[in-house]
């Protein structure tokens, strides 16, 4: 039997065993707007308030990729701040040959690689640090242990697979957003997520 | 060509990324193939468990933290008019100077108490301390107040 694949646009918030699969954190449109262009130019001249606008705009996606790399909320916050500090210091070198988001995401990916090379990944549940309003609050101890075991299995994946999996399943990003963050074709994202899920399922089953 | 659905197809099914036709075909296959159904359930288990861990969320305080790390000293935000900053500087200088001068004179008076007629008493020396304070304020007050006013 051959089952053909015909992709379609993601549907409106489907659910998976009662958990919304389309849950997304607020993600800004990544197209460079005139206002963003202006903020970048002002920040290049040393305007901290303009830079704060950029931090507000890109804080969530940068934190997402940092958490998907480190699996530790506190470490992800620290790493995300480091990314923005590096961006501030390197902003004068940004020539606008690519979108600001592309430049910033590349910076974040490099920092994540550096961090993961330096330190081993020790997964911690985000709910341990951020206890405000999400499903894990009500999860019982057994569910939390299972989730932590799955996270531990994810920690052993290669960085690209781990990032793709967690950006999708933990941070709730869409395939296109992940492709932009990882700077790979969307087909690569599909195969990475599938391979990562299969690998984690196999490890968890042992 | 395969007799079974691939992990990628199962994954796309989980994420709602398939067309209605493809979804129907795969769902139909899962109903008749225990092996694929088992793999599907395992992948669903991974996705559900990860979704329950909760995302890391950016908070406005993080932006403040980033700005704080840009240039810590410049984040001291004193937005005072020049007159207010001069008044604060003058009072601070006067208080400091009066304390030092008075304490110094009291110490000198106690040291040379036996020489009574040659050394002025603490009480008689206080106007001199006040005068010295005024001179200090006149000289350094404007400089300090300008410094405070620029520190915004």
C-alpha cells in the first residue's frame, strides 16, 4: 500500500489527547518592518531603548531555541541574555545584508552550540521555575516523572534534532517557524522532528 | 514503496500537517496494522509528555535584565532639575563638612584643654567651622550638582 503525502496548511488548533497541538507562544511576524529597521539603526547608534524594542520582539523565539538546546529554564534565560548582549556588541557590524532576525537567529544558534559543547545537558522541567498557568501545574508526580524521563531521552539527541523536537513539542512552534530558526528547509524540519520522536520513543521504551 | 507508514508520516499526522485525503488513508491503515498503530501511539506519547512539561516563556523582566547588563553604571536614573540637585548637594556637603569640622575642633579643644587661653574653645570655634562649610559649598556644590543633573 502506498500512502501519498499531501501537505496542507496547519489546521486551527487540533488537539492531541486533549492537549492542543497548535498551542503557540506569541511569535512575531519575522518580516522586517520599517519600524524594526528604524529600531535596528537607532540601536546601532547606541540607543538602548531601541535595542529594548528588539529584545521585546525577539525575546521569546531566542529563549525558545535556548531552552530547546539546554533543556534547563534558568540556563536558557542566562543564555538568551548572553545572545542579546552579543547582539548589542556586534550590532555595529550588522550591515543589513540579511534580515535582522536571520542575523540574530544565527548568533543564537552559534551560542547554543558553544554552550552545549562546554556543558552537559541536564534537563529540568520548565514548570519547576515558571509555575504560572500551564498544563503541567496540575500534572501528578507520575506524569512529571514520565515527562522528565522523556526530556532526559531528548537530551541525548544531537543538537539539531533536539532543537527541532523541543521547539515543536515544548515551545509549540510551527514547522515554518522552526525552519526559520534553524535556517533549514521545511522538509528537513519534518524529517528531524519525526526522527527525534522515534528515537526518544525507542529510548523511553527501554 | 512501503507496506507501512513512515515515522515522518505519523509525525505529520500527529501535528495536523496532512491533507484530509492523506490523513484518511493513514488513519485507515492504522486501523488495520497493529505494528504501525503501536509506533503511532509511541510517538503520540512522546509528543504529549513533552507538551506537558510547559514552555519557557520570555518575561518583560528579562528585557530589563538584558539592559542592566549592557552598561550597569548608566542605568542609575537620576532625573532631577538642576535646582533640586544643587540643594541636595549643598545639604549633603554642609552636613558632612560641619560634622568633620566640629569633631575636629572638639578633638583639638580636648587635646589642648590645659592651654586654655591659647586655644579657642569648641563653642567659640563653631562659627569658623560654619564659614568654612559655606566656602566649601560655594566651591564644590555647583560641580557636584551638575554631575548629578547629567546622570540621567
